[in-house]
C-alpha cells in the first residue's frame, strides 16, 4: 500500500475524476490509515511503498504489479501520467529480493484488471489493459487467463466490477452490467453461484473490495452487499474511503496483494 501523501485530482483519466472538485488530502490520508489499521486488526501484514511527488495516483497501489505464486508481473500503464509508478513498484520488489520481476510488453494495469481465483487469472480489458494482456499474463504465470471485456466506462477496471470472495472455493461477486454479453456468459459458466451485485452497490465502488476468504473489506456505502455476504458466511467490514473515490478508487485499488510461492516442504526426500 502507498500513502496518499501526494494525492490530488489534476487530470481526469476515468469518469470518477473531476479536477474541479477539491480534494482534502489530510482526510484522504486519515482514511487510508484507517484501512491500514483495519487490515492489521484482521491480522494481515501491510508493507508500504514510498510515495513519490508528482505521482498523484500512486495511492492506488493495486495497479502497479500483479503477484501470483511468488512471481511478479510489472505493470505498463495506459496513461503517461502513471507510467513512473510501474518503475517504482518493480524497484520495490527487486530491492526486497523478489527474483522474478517481469516487465510486460502489453499494457496491463496490474490488479486493477487482473483478479486471481484458485484456478484462474481473470483479466479485464476494454478501457485500460490491452486485450493482449491476458495471453501475456497466462504465459508468464502459467495459469489460465480468462479475458473479460468491460463495456461501461464507469467500471473501467475489472476491480470496480468484480471481487474475489474466496479464491479456493472460486467464489466471486460481480456487477453483470459492466461486462459485454459474451463475457457475462463466461462469468455465468465459470461462477454459476456467484453473488450478483446491484448497479447501486457497484456505483459506490462496492465491488472494489478485498477478501481474505472470510472478512470482506468493502466501501461501507455498499449497503446492499452486507446482508448477502453474511448469508454466505462472510464477515463484511465497512471502510470509509470517500476522499479516494474522487480519484476513481476505493479499498481494492489501494491494496496490492502479495501472493507468495507455495511453501516447499522441508522434509528431505527418502
Ligand atoms: N485515478 C486512478 C486511475 O484512473 C484510479 C485507479 C484506481 N485503481 C483501481 N485499481 N481501479 O488510474
């Protein structure tokens, strides 16, 4: 995660951003700290990436890379304003000894458009990431990538339209209206028991959520999701990130998940 020390809305690269709306940076920082505290209270470790002046969107750390099985695929941003963030993310991993840090050829905005389930890599495209990004990521991670076309500019990244609730059990929640008819059919085939979100919950970025398989941290305004999540045995935790929504992101956008390599057994072979 990366604190919003230089957060501002000076350009508009998604429909949520309006340079005419003032941003309260102190408030953004307090809300971000609240999210960090929430993760720590749930028992998760939070590593911090140093923010850089001039990189107003760096708080949306999910976009900077994708990590699966200990392998890191760097990002390539669609807009020049954000491209230096990709360098900062790769440097962070390299400095900490992550050996496999790939530089992509295709535009991919990290976990903004990649979501990881137990079996698949779900790969959104249409607004930011290239339609060729799924194939590149599939080859890099050796994991089947499922391309999903986004068609509503308000849901410009996959993580504004879909969240993985339980990776091992292939359980997801999504807003069907964000996807093309073909991609909706693919989602219905892969996840027949998915929780479907309303447009109202999607419009408060309710799908921009992070789940550890039990606790689901999501924008507290997504009232319609709390009951259905509880019915499925999840524990929804509401977060307040209203100031960061002005840049077009919430809980998930602020959170890049580090998925380590499977632990090798230390028992010597017979
Ligand atoms: N202002 C940022 C952009 O438009 C917001 C990114 C939100 N991040 C996300 N994972 N959806 O690029």
